[in-house]
């Protein structure tokens, strides 16, 4: 089952995740991404289920079991996405992979870090693709992958080659 809504390039305010980052997520999960709640109509993550406009307002639990990957728009709605991810991850048993700017000084990052089992701080800046601005340069800030899930050892193995993997306080 695929959920797909129409969105114009003009309304898109996100940066698409490069394939090498998605390969890390798939390597950890050893299966396809089950849900990507905020992607492009072309479904570049190849998620079994995806949303292009309503992922922030729609519940995520009627979707297939498997990893949930979220690269939320980095604009004004980032705090709403953090709240949604925190809420959904407290209800669901899926593994969550959340790609965000490494901004530990923000409230939204603290919201995600409070739910995290691991945080991977990428060693190099990620070069994203912006579909409505060909040739645009990537964001000028570091990125982090927030992991909420039970297979922490596997996350450490997969992400250690490209990131400093840290364990939030109170998590083993």
C-alpha cells in the first residue's frame, strides 16, 4: 500500500537524502524502509509506504512493520516534526532513523535526543540534493542521525565508519 499526495516543487522545502545514507539505514535494518512520512513523489528512499504532504498529521501506525526513516523539512516546522516523531516513537515498536541538523542547542533536538538510543554525528557534511534548485549547495551545517530502537549494537557497527556514535545519558 502506497500513500502518495501531490506536491509541487515550489512547495518543497526539504533536502533529499543521498543514497549512501539510505544504504546505511537499510544495512542496519536488513530490510526495506517501511515508512517515509515526508518524501518526494518519486519516493527516493524506496519506502514501502510514503507520504509527501500529510505525514505530519496522519498517524503512522497503520503502516507495515519495519524501519521508519524521517528526513524532515529543515524549515520552521522542524519542531513540529520532532514532536510528531517523539509521539509516534513512544507508541510504535518500529526502529526510527531521523536525519536532522546537528543542533543540540535547540529545543527540537533536545526533544529527539530525549527519545534517542543512539546519536550518530556525521564526520563530514552531507551533500543533499534539492529538487527545485539544481546546483544548489548543501546546507552549511553538520548532520546527525537520531536512532530510536532496540538494535543498538547493530547501529554502532553500521554507523561507526562514518560518524561518531554517542549514547545519550541514561541509555545503555
